[in-house]
């Protein structure tokens, strides 16, 4: 109905779910893979990485179900171990009950 259309419109605008400008020669956005549509799950992970879910709390509140963010705590004895500066951050995403794109 109208409520779900309004919800999608809000999600589409705030998370840039539809991107008409896709560089097919040098793709830099996930919208390239899905013919101008960026999956909501991917955009949420991108928001989690930067700047964080606290900035999109209003968006998370209109999605069905619960949301939470958990950060693994590094034990004190491991904090002083040096790691390469260019080591990428790892984000683990789990879909409980399935995922439709």
C-alpha cells in the first residue's frame, strides 16, 4: 500500500538505492552489478562502516524487525600487537531466515 511505497521512497533517497549514473567501464558502486539498483543489505553495511548506524537510526526504525550493532572487543594483551596499516576492516553480515535481493 501507500505506507510501503513511502517507506521505499525514503530508503531509496536516503541510502541511494537507485543510481542512474553507473560507469560500466570502471564500476565503483554495487549498483553496477544489479543494473542501477543497490541492494538495501549492501547499503546498510556501507553505512555501518562509515559513518555508522547511529547516523541512520531513523532509517533502521522504519525497517521491519530488530537491529543491533556489535563490536568485537580486542583482549588487552593483543592490543599492542602491530598489524599492517593497509589491512582491511572485516564486516561479517549474517542473514537469519534468508535474504531476497
